C-alpha cells in the first residue's frame, strides 16, 4: 500500500480537502463577515426611527437600507484616508469631487448640492482649559463636520478632535419620532449639537474676557499686551467658525425642493434662532476685545510718556551738576573762588542745592 503523504499546497486547497472529508459543500459555508475600517466610528441601519441591532459593514448596511421601507443608513467617519473614502464613495455613489472634499479639512460652512446628494459643511468648536492665559495659549480648538445626505443614507465625516458625534447619535436614538423623518433628522441633530457647542464655548470665552478686562484696568499692574493679542486671535478663529454658518442655515430654513421635510422645518428654525444668539455674542466679544486692546495700547502710551518724563527730569538734574563741574574744570586763573579756601566745598554745596531744587520742582509737577 502506498504510504506517501498527501501534499496540500495551502489556503483553498486545505479548506477544500477539509470540506470533502466532512462532506460539506461550499454553499453550506457562511461567507466571512466583513469588518468596518478603523475610520468608521459607527454604522447603523434605522427603520421607522429605530436602530436595527448590530453594527454591520457599511456596504451591507446600505444594501439593507435600500431594501427596507422607511429605512436609511447612518455612517459616521473620523478623518478617513483616501482608500477608505474612495471605497465609501463607490458604495454610496458619491462623485469624485465629493470624495475629495471629504478628505480635506478647513472648509467654510456651506450647503452644496451634487446631483442627488446634499453636502452640509459645519465648523466644530471646543474650549481648551488652561490655568492662565499666555501668549501661546490655545483657547479654542476648531475642526469641521461634513454631512452627506442622500435618499437612503447620511454620512458624517469629522476632522479634528472637537465636535464628537457619539452624543448626537445617542440622543437622537432616544427620539424615534424625530429620527423617522429620515437622513435630514440626523442633519438637524448635528446642526443642533454644533450650535450648542458654540454657545458653550462662548460662555467660557466670556469668563476669560472678564479676567482680561480686570487685569487691564487693575491698579497695580496691567495685562501683558501679548496675552490679549493671543485671546484676540482665538476669538477671531471662533468667529470664522460661527458667523459663516448663518447663510447656509438660512437657505435650509427658507426651503428648497431637496431641503429638509416640512416636519423638520420648525426644528431648523429653532437652530437658526440659537445660532443668531451665538453670532451676536461672538461679535460682541470681538468688539470688546478690540476695545480692550485699544485701552491697553493707550495705557502703554501713557506709561511710556511717564517714563520719558522721568528720564528727562533725571537728565536735567544731572545736567546742573555737569554744568557746574564743567565750568570749574576749565582751570582758568580768573575763576571766582578758585583761590578761596572754601571754594571746593561751595561748588559741591551748589551742586547739591541745584539737584535738590530741581528734584522738588519735578516731584511737584508730577514728573518724578
């Protein structure tokens, strides 16, 4: 009997041999389960406002969402790479320009329409805690969130550390009636969360402004102008994140055939009203910081003027001594008192008297 071992190459050959020995066909073997890439924060299918169990691969979730009635997919991404975003674009039918936009950050808030897909861009904001304000303190951290809205899907792409959407998903999943409105309900929840963050950051910035204002007008020591400039730069960055959102959000409120359904109109109106409050506060903070900078610059000008007056006063006092010493240092034989026994003491006394007289005059006038 031939005892030579059976040589199996690897991979499919080994699996096929095992299947033949066990009497299984390839149809009986379940397909390997696909896993989402690391850039996927969460992926879920929602039917009638309720989340289906599990966290399927985004391609499988989209297939289920298209088959179901009143169903859609919410795919959440955080800083995806080109390969991941290209694969997502192929599955959800995003064009090349849309995919390129999702890979970049620093976009200006806007509402754009690419065929049947609506792109909503928002800026995120987060307050950075700090013990004291310095010339390099980071006060506000900004990023952006891009929301792609289709008929049966919504894709959120976030860049930056601030503006996490896990809380948004958890909150809206507790409101199935609102979530049943479809992908635009997610867009509303994201806008609502961003505006809440703006108001929260504005409250922290207001406290920083109060401390800066107190230090500027303190009697003992004024604030460092570099610290005020740093806060000014941070507020300007915050302003660039908040103010440009007004126009895109207003277009959603005013209505468009592809815009939010009528059931969500009043919710977007509420977000627009709260955004207006945030815009007013940020604009007021920017104006206040401008006034504080101007006040501090005026203080510095006064302090420099006082310093110059002090320098001029001491120079005048020194000039009197120099004049007397210079005259008696010329060694002319006819100088009065040159041969006097007390002439040296008299010159020193005259110098002291002149210095004391000038000092009292400058002190009385406020120069010293």
